[in-house]
C-alpha cells in the first residue's frame, strides 16, 4: 500500500528545480515518431505517464533509446503497426496523440478510446471533427478509434470549445496534409506553443501557435531534431502555492515567469511577496493569506490544473473566497477529502464557496486525481499533526520525485509501503 506519510507544520524554505512540462512531453513524444529520422528530446519529466508513452511507441516498432532520466532518442522509421490497443493505453489520456501522429504520417491509426476520469467525461469529439475536416474517415468500434484517409487535405477548422488536445492533435495531422489548414479558437497554452515549435524544428510549417488562430502549411515529411521541452508551469505553480500555504519562502528555478503570470497575480492578491528573475520566481508568505475570487480559464487565464492548489490555500485564508471551475464539470471531488482536515467549503454547481479556517488538522486522505492529490499533500504539509495520502499513483503520473523535492524544502514527508514503514516514520518525526 504505497502512500505518503506526512508530519505537517514546517514552513517550506529553499530552492527547487522545476522539471520539463508533462503536458508538453505527452504530445512531443508521440510527435517524434512522425519522422523516420532520429529525434533527441531533452528535459523530459521522468514520470509514469511519459514512461508509459515510451513503452507504447516501442510496442508499435519505434526505436527508443533512453539516454538518461530526462532525455531520450526516438526513431519512428521501423514502425510496423498503427494499432495501439493495449489496456494500459486507454489509462493514459494523452495516448490520443498517437491518433494525430499516426494518421498524419501513415494516413491510418487505430488507438483505444481514452476513458473519462474523475474530473469529467473528457470527450474527444473535437479531435475527430478535425480529422474528418482534413478528409479522414473516423469510426469508433469495440472501444477503438479507427481513422483512415486516402489523403489528408488542409481545411478551415473552428473549435467550438478551446481544447488543448484537439488543437495539438489537429496540428499533427495537418502538418503532413496537403495544403493549408487554419485552426480557429485554438488553445494558447505554453505547451501548445512548445509542441508547434518542436514540429517546426522537424521541418513543419506552423504559424500562430499561442494565438487563437493557428495556420499550418502541410509538408511532405518531417526530419530529425534535437529539442528541449519547456519547464512545467503547473509543477512550478504547485510549489509556489505550497510555499504560500506553509508560510514559507520558496524559489522555483528553471521556470519561464511569463507562463506563471496568472498564478503570480493571485498569490500577490492573497498577500504573498513574489520576486521574479529571468528563470526563477520566489514566493514569500509570512502571514495568513487573504481571500480572493478566481475562475479557471484557458491560457492566459488562471489554469484549471492549479484549481485544487489555490482552493486548498484559500481554505486556510481569512474570510470568504469563491473558486469557479469553468473547464471541467467535476473537478471539486477532493473537497470531501479536505473536509476531513477541517476545511469549510460548499460546492454549488461549478463553484466552491470557501470559508477560510485558521488551521487544518492532519488526517488520512485519498488522492482522487493528479492535481487534487498534489493539493491534498500541500494541505497535509500545512496541517497540525500527522497525515497519510493514499492513491499516490495519480500524483506520480505528473510529479517527478515529489516527496524528495518537498523534503529538500524542509517538509517531513516519506513514501511508505508498509505499516512498519509508517511506524518508523512516526517515530522519526516524533
Ligand atoms: C489537457 O487536457 C491537459 N492534459 C489537462 O491537464 C488540462 O487540464 C487541460 O488540457 C486543460 O488545460 C494533457 O495535456 C495531457 P482540453 P485535454 O481538450 O487536452 C472539452 C493535468 O492535470 N473537450 O483542453 O484533454 C473537455 O471536456 C491534466 O495535467 C471537448 O468537449 O483538455 C474540457 O471540458 C488534467 N471535446 C475542455 O474541452 C474535445 O474533443 C478542455 O479540455 C476535447 C475537449
């Protein structure tokens, strides 16, 4: 029973290196197989989701050479199969990127339909709408998405909802289509820009990424590349809020401050001091946090992936705060777990009405999903006394060395596997 054991009460103090962006890596790795040359990718986060994707591409014949934890060489020349149906594939939502990558390169792809998850149903209708607009025939049979095109031809595609996944997946297919494609109402997240930059480094012709109109001119083929993934804005923001909630002083290093603007703005509103330098941001919180209101929005708005983290922090602020989730339909599930620690939050529809409490008390909580799991760890670090966090597999999908990085900032946290380990931790922390 792997879990985190935590003794709360220590302010987090020090510096932490931020890793490569998980949500950029989960798209860039599948894109690497679109060339028949070798692609060298650096600053890849060593988390379970990226490792599963590497395993998946090997299963269809790509050659994957792991150079070290954070860099890998990929060559897609020998791909012999365009069908990805292993069970583990549907557990990794980002496996849908193999649809666009394989359809773009081979004009055929068969990938298990990704399941929904606890934060919402998470359909992929916009991805499929884009593929069809480019001339592909797409059907869903026996849990598989099967896409085929005699040829892909550029099209003008309007996305009804701003979708990171659909924007990226359509970019993949359009990159090797004939003619021009325009994606309107495109997602503008930093990782969308990173993926476009990566494809362009392979010889694609993509303009406008980072705006809501992306223009792609198809090319014959893509060549090899060497590319370093951008830093993870959500991992950085998570540590920034962890500093805020523990009244600490934390500097996140190897970040792009511009990507953190909405997080920084909210932390300042909540009473933190924030200092930016060219590749680091320092957060100092030496008093109880102030309340605020926030609504999650597509980039550059406040990110939905930071919603649990700000909610957990506001639930200890003075006064009343409101957090509105406008991206996913069920992303407050963790509130029931937080209530075990003494929080006072009422979820009404897609808003959480928060009455700040002075303190959390330690409890045994369970992570319902990746970001909520990280937020619950933050709450345990701020709580008085002892806590455990179960289902940490969710957290380890997206946070590399999470306990070790927190320990380096003074947190009393260990990953324990047995009751005996648990007792040993309790004796150690007293
Ligand atoms: C990506 O998911 C991220 N995952 C999510 O991060 C992130 O929360 C989300 O973007 C929003 O920023 C990865 O990049 C692997 P969307 P994605 O398509 O692409 C609806 C994390 O914690 N929609 O931008 O799946 C959808 O239901 C994860 O790292 C459709 O209706 O998100 C949602 O309401 C969680 N039809 C909204 O759009 C579609 O075809 C935004 O989803 C696609 C999406």
